């Protein structure tokens, strides 16, 4: 059996001196390697482990269950959110009722870019929605995430520098390795028939599409919420409301 990675997370109830050393020693005696360790939001610790024996990992869980000062909250093959939690020392906020929705604040742009970078590395068809008020950093995060994923990006519609409404792709851009960036407001409220046809063509491509303002895009097109694999919400602060009604003043008719 080859080496496998595992994510161990535990919450500390009584943080006595030497606790982490004792746990590390136990892992060492079982010949389980610690690849990364970090605090994850307060009294929670996350460890990325490596072992070639599943039974040893199961044994670790049983042993830690008998330790009164900690409670194991996760022992599993690492998910993307686990890897990022260990890397950044904080968990990505995820909607408990809608697991495809992830929430970030502007002070978490580094975490968001890292998250997007990992997601954009995937090949094939995927649709990502990015919600947020204007000038919160949506487009910049997509570009930075594309750079992290080492993928080129193509603006299909945008207002980043000037209003962009594309009606065709170049031969170089017609590539499933590109990340296609679509502004859901511009593409539905400032478009024409040729642009609409291009949107349909891109949505059928085995490539990644990132759609800003997905709510507006869903309201104005035949696409639905089910067509999205991930929804990301980006706010200036956790209390900010994302209100679509204000977009008409940000995107005036004579833009």
C-alpha cells in the first residue's frame, strides 16, 4: 500500500503544557508522518498526516477518543477546505444548508485566491458563481486565482477597464484550458444576439466559467442554480448585504 494523506482535527478543552508533544510522539511511535500542523481558529488544531497503513490511522482515532483534554472533530482523507485550513490557519465559511456556497470577507482575499487557484486547476466543465457588491475585488480575485492555477483567462464580458461585450473568440482563446470570465449583468442587460450565442457556446465548452453576479445571470437566462458547481460570496465585511437592486445605479444604461 502506498502513502496516503489524512486530515486530523481536534478541539482542545484543556491546553496543558506538552499536549501537542504527546500527540506528536504518539504519531511518531505509530510511524505516521506529520506533514503540516497549524492552529485552526481558536482552540482547534489541524494536522495533515501521511501513512501507508489505514489501521494505524483508525488506531489514532481510538486513542485520542480516550484523551479527556481533546475531542477529535475530523479524521478523514483531506478535502480542499481541510488543506486550506491547515495552510491559512482558518476555515472557509460554508453555508450549512447549501454546501456549494462558500463565504469570504475582503480581509480573506488571500484565502479566496488560494481557494480559487485550487478550484481552477481542475480541467473540464465547471461553472463558478461569484457574488458581491461592486468594487469588492471579484474580478481581481478571479485573475489572481487563474495565475495561481497557471491558466490563461478570457473576458467574455466585463467592466474592469472598459465595458467589454465579446461576440466571438479568437482561435487561441477557443481553448478549454482558458478560464472564461462573464459579468452576469453586462451579459444579460447590455448584450446582443451574437453575444448571447457566444455565451451559449462557452457554457457548453468543457472549460471553467466564472460568472460574476450569478443571481442576475440566472434571472435573465435559461440557466438555473443547478447549473453552478460552486457559489462564492465576497463581502467587504461579514455583515454586508449583497443587494442586486443597487446594481442599476452602478451599471447605468449609458455605461
